């Protein structure tokens, strides 16, 4: 039984993954590095040390942390002006609020950026809890972020529905013992990921229509 809903942020609620990918490439060009196309698939949905290892691999540096901080700072500056919403965001948040289901964000992004995005979009009132990548030891695909979100909501993981756009996010939700729902953004849907999803929707608007029938 669903008693709470947890949303990833980048690529799920907000159309921000493209901003991140643009900045990864800008930083690469500034340092004389050419990123292969599959870099975006590997970096998407990660944070913390897993992200650092990927950056070290592709940027050929000893420590990925400075690059990670630089990219996030640049994206944060852009998002102070505008945060583009994914289709159906307001509708699905309003629906779950009507149903009395508490909601949280479980994002690899740092907590200040999550709060900034919610302030800019005016969506902060929908969420009872926020769980970020800098609050846990291991980022996605480890389940830590989602487990923290469930803990803050006071709801057992098995009763949490998770909306994600990336394979690492789905792996994290599955490892947390939650019900994963995939709304793909830039990442292809592999058979491995498909098997871990309870539902796959093209948009949040499509998901809202389905859950409106499933949760009368």
C-alpha cells in the first residue's frame, strides 16, 4: 500500500539534466578534454564519491571533487533565474496532496540547490521532507538517499512510491525496497531497468492520469 511518495529532482521534477550536461562539456572543453557520448549515461543520477570516480576517469584528474563543485555551482547560478518544469509536475503534486500522501524529494543534488529550486518554482509547500546527496555517505545507485527520505517522512520504505528518471535512481529505489516508477529523461531504458520498475510512463502527466484511476 502506498503511504508516501518520493521524487527525484533533476530530470524528474525539473528539466535540468540538459543544463548539467552542457556544463560538464563546457568544463571539459576548458580543460582540453573531449567527453564521449556515453559519459552522460554514466554520470546521470550519481553524486558524491561515485560521481568523483566517473569525473576522474573521463577528465583524467586525480580528484573529481573540484570539477563536481564547479559544475554544480555553475548550474546553481543558472537556476537562480529560471527552473524549467517537466510536463505534468504541478498536476501530479496536486493530485498526491489531494490524496493526503506526504511527499519528499530524494536528490543527488546538494540541499541548498534543492531548496533554491523549490523557492524559484514555488513548489516547496508540497514537500514534507528533503533528502540530498550531501547528507548521505553513498549516493545513488546506493539506496541511502531514499532511505533517508523515508526516515524523515516517518514511513516504512516498503510503503514508498519513488519517481525517477535515471537507471541509477531506479536501482537505488529498488535497493531501498521501495516501488520504483520510471519517467525517462535522457537515459535509455534497458531491459535490466525495465524489470526493476513497477511502472514506466512517458511523462508525469501520464503517470498522474494512471494513478488517478489506481488511487481513487
